[in-house]
C-alpha cells in the first residue's frame, strides 16, 4: 500500500508506530517474547523498509531493469517457499536440521532451513527465468538426492516416511507458482510477457 500509493513519509511513520503498538500489546499479553530484539528496532527498520519500497516500486514499474525484476521475483518466491517450509515444520514437525552451528536446536534448524529454502528458491527462479522447465524437474530430483544424503549423514531428520514425497510435491507447486508470479510481474508491471520487449538490451 505504501509503495503502490506512494504514501508520504508521515504516513510511513504512523504505520510503523502502529506495528510498534501491536508488538508492545503482544508483549503485554505474554503471547510474544523478545530475546535480543527491541520494539524500537521494528519501528526503525519498518520506516527504512517502507521508504525503500517506494523507490523500488518506481524502479519496478518505470525503469524496467532486469536486476530489479529478478530481485523482486526472487524475494516474492522466497516469502512463499519459506512460508511453506515453516508451515510444514510448525504443523507436521516432519523435518528438522541438525548442523551444530548454534547451541539452541531451534535456532540451528531455523537457520539451516532458511539456507535450504534460499538455495531451492534460487534454483527455481533461475529455471523459470531461463525458461528451462525440464531443468526444474532435474533440480527437484537432484534436491531429493541431496535430502537423502543429508538424512544419511544425520543433518536432516524427517519424522514421516512420506516427507520426501511431500517435499517433491510442494517444490513442484512452488515451481508452478514461480511461473505464475513471473508472468504476473511481467504483465502487470511491463504490460508484456516478453522479456526482450520489457527489457531493452542495454538493461540486461
């Protein structure tokens, strides 16, 4: 909303303050806990983030730069794929990483999961960007081999026997969403689904 309607800075401050208020309310209700974080960090980073989003939106809709497009594409898919992975972890407890990087098992698994998700997202976005759809199937199959190796070496623990099948289906679904998101961005921001039309040669 801030970016699409190019809201003025005072509205950004008001929205950031609202989120700070929500955070303090959750703390008061004891349904949310700070460890090293402070509410002021939320307000400061949201203010910065909203300000950047206004500039980014203009770049995305007016500059037609491939870097901006694919960064947006990657971040959008990262949000989707990470949500899927963490929902699996939260609801089914069917995958857990043990790397030994952190003393806390939860921190260990969360950080390893994010690295895993980033790698998966990069590969899926790359295959869609290159229109290498056969490669996407090869990537998903290759990830299952990686999963099996991680399980063998005790880095990845899966609690149900169908977890790898579930991962495959979800990543195939994420690939389909990647294609849809790519087309959505292209058509709605540039008015075309053709990359050579949307991005002049000088911007590649």
